[in-house]
């Protein structure tokens, strides 16, 4: 990772300002069961060779066509999951105050979320979904059971939170992050009702921002994607609005909006972010492949390398950590370029350690990458 002199100077002159900042994050919640697909066994427990790549798994499955196959999934660990809880945990570690609204268990909080719910004074809406995450060297495949998320709608949020307290919460937040649109069927309706009934009633706030992440919308129709993008545009009238996209999501949004798409090169990523932002008329669009990131605002477009590693300890949640790092950096007043670098290092620390970093650890990883370059 090559670190720009501008970035190094900025982190020397400035620091994270997350203390006293309040965020609200929602609306999903999953119990993540992290597993490794087994190729060949040599004994009990971890005495096996793993299926290392998604392509290898695909070949194994394809070879079973017309026959059958028995695939062992070796359990690694179970943890809280969902884009919202993972991003919220990362924001907590970066020093922000967080209130969480989402699917953490009902009537009782699921055990995997108990500590998280206490830290975030959570408002739980329904039972969490279940994700079985198959991790490989070249990516991950997530198998989800999300029937419970069909219950989440605007009226349920108001009933669980109380209309007055919910409006008061939103009015106090510096950041409102609503993620995992793909897996919450009524999310577009929720956002429409927020735009219709709530946003105009919020008192003015200089530094309020909204952040959205669609989360792998490949299974949703082009019409559905276009509809939610049009609703997200409405939020810009009330506060600075950012849309976060990974590379595949960037391609899908470009296709939906009738824009030309491109590869993962610096210029191509900057061009796609710029065109999406202009089309949606929002403050910022950020796109992040595995090893770099780009963003566009009204002032221009920027790109940064990331601290890529060939041997991640975990990959599920890397994008959510990127999003948290980017939002925390922008709230702290860092430039778009430096925010990209800090966001990639937030994600980079997480995939190396399976732990959400502090702001000091993010900056330390950035400095280490500069020494290595």
C-alpha cells in the first residue's frame, strides 16, 4: 500500500474526533456461523485440508450433478452478524456513541447479541436471521435464513421505539446509517415513510449525515434497485448523504442507472463513483473493491490503495468495517482521500485480527503500510 504524502501530513496535523459523536445504525441482525468447507480429512477435529477457493467448491458441486455429494462444513466460531451490528461494533471501537435498532431477538435478545445490545441501548425488532458463512482465500459465500426480517416495517419500529423517542434519537444523531437493504424486504417502504413523515420534522443540525449500503442487491430486480436509489436521493435534501458500494454493487448500480461500468483500475473506479453521484444527486458515493477504494463528492474524485493481505483471519464484515472507518473519518473532518486510506486500514486491521480496531490502531496500520512501501 503506497500512502500519499498528503495523507501522512493530514494524519499528523489532524486526529479522529469521534468522542461525543452519536450514531444510529440499523436495521438487520444475523447470527453468523463461520465455517470452513472440508476437502480431505486426515483425522478428527481440524485434521483436514480445506477447500481453498470458491472455484474449487464450484467444481465439487458441479461434479455432483446427476449424482449426490456430502459436503462437511467445519465450524470455526459463532458471532454476532449482519451488516448493521458489525458496522455498529466497529463504530463503537472507533469511539462513537451508537444506538442500534434492528433484529437482535424477540421477545428476548439472542445470547450472541446480549453484550452488544447493552452497549448500544438497542431497540430490538424481531428475531435475527441466521447466516452460514463459508470462507475461502478468494472470498466468501453466505447462506442466509432471513424469514424473520420480513416482519420489520416502519410501524414496528415506531411501536418498539416510541414515536417521540425515535424522533428525538434521530434529531441528536450525527450519523444515521441504514444498511442491508437487500435482505429487508420492506426497507424501501421504511425509507419512504422516513422521508415522508420524519425528516422534515428534524431540527437543523450542521453535521448530520446519512449513510446507506445496499448489500449485494443481485437477487433484487432492477426496478426494486432503481426505486430505492430514488428514495435515497430524497435524503440529501435533509443532510449530507453517502452511498457505499463494493465493486459488484457498483457494477449493478451502474447497470440500473444506465451508466457505463468499468474495471477495478483507479480511473475506472473514480469515474463510476462520479457518475453514480451525479445521477443520484447526493453528496458522496464510495466504492471499495478488496484492495483499493475510491469516492466522489461535488469537489472531485479520489482513490487509495488498501493494505491487502493474502492470509486474512476473517473476511466476513470487512466491508462493514470499511464503511465504519469511512464514516468516522468524514465525521472527524478528514479529507475524502485520507478518509479512504483510513477506511481501508479499519478494514485491514479487522481482517488481520478478527477484532474491530481503535482509532490509534487504524492510524498505526496506516503508518506501518507507509514504512513497507
